[in-house]
């Protein structure tokens, strides 16, 4: 058995791609527009996973991926989607990543006070955990004293 992807429903594909690609840094690796089913699937990979995706595709399904599902005619209320849990990504520098995201207008819901872990949310309220690669960084300001914001 091997992990393939996680599917997330999105309300606005442009807003979701702005967040996941432009702000968060994932890369679109495949797109399926299904006219009959009236939906679009967009598959995203982390920059460091692109080789894994390319190498896994010939044996069947490409992996590991995040699949964004956009229903063209959907007006379904997905709520805050907290039942989903969260996605998790390892980052080289948790402080630099959070700073970059904040400058792009992303709220850091659970700041990396411990130098190890932070949480953000997508426009569709999916929680995303950011974990420091390797050992935790030494706590530093402004993160160490920053309070939580909203839910994650």
C-alpha cells in the first residue's frame, strides 16, 4: 500500500490556487476539467516532492499529492471543515515560512512559539500544520509571545 493523495473540496478555485500555489508554494502538476461531471480537479505537489510524483506516475497513480476538487455548480456549504483534520508539511525554516505567509496576507493561527510547529488555514478553512525540518529552532520574537488567532 502507498499513499496517493488527499482530496479537498474548494468553493473558489482561483482563491484556492492563489493560496496553495502563490502563497504556500505548492506546484500544480495535473489538471482535469470534466465537462460532463461539471467539476475540475487540480493536483498539487510540494516542491521537494516533484521527483517522487514523476517517479511514481509510470507505475500507476502519481503521488504524493493534494487534490483540489471544484464543483462548477456547487453552492454546498462545507462549513469550517474541522472534521477533516489537517494537512502537514515539513519546512526548512518555520520562522521564514511564517513570515513569508504573513506578508502574503495569510493568518498564522497557531504561531511557532516553540520553533517547531505552526498552523494556518486555507480560504476553505482547511487546517495546515507546518513543522520545522530537523530540530526545533530556538524560540524567538515575535513568535514566542504571539497569541493564537481563530481556529486551526
